C-alpha cells in the first residue's frame, strides 16, 4: 500500500501533466489561428491576381496600396503567431518529457 505522501506526489504529478497538456492545447489553438490569419491575405491576393484583367492597376492603386499594407500586416501577424506557437509547443514537450522522467507512474499514460 502506498503512503499518503507518495499518493500526494502522484496526484501532483498528474495535475502538473494536465496543466502542461492544457497549455499545449492552447498553443496548438494559437497555431491554428496563426495559420488562418496567414492564409487570408494569400487568398485575397489570389483573387486580385485572378481578376487583374478586369481592372487597370493605375485606376485602383489608391485602393490596392492600403490593401497590400493590410495584407503585409496580416502575414506578419500570422507568421508571429505560428512561430510563437511552435516554440511554445516545443517548450511544453520538453517539460512533459522532464515530468515523465521524474514520475515514471505517469509515463505510461502520456505519450
């Protein structure tokens, strides 16, 4: 029979694993959002290129410049979110590996 101190330590390890996995899920959500933000300007530019024969760039340049600036800002934001999320995911993976090495009891439950 395990002592209460060992059981408390196992419970703490399980709670810590749950917290790390929740943080990892949050980072994965940020990654998904970053990919969506990154894809939006690419689809807008695709539509503009596909319909470019129907308008003269010289006539709509005052609309295209703000749109291109907005697209650059969205690509930058999307890239930032994706890079940040990937770094966080790797960080949480390392923390989970350390936790699995410390507490062998939870290693079989976390892959």
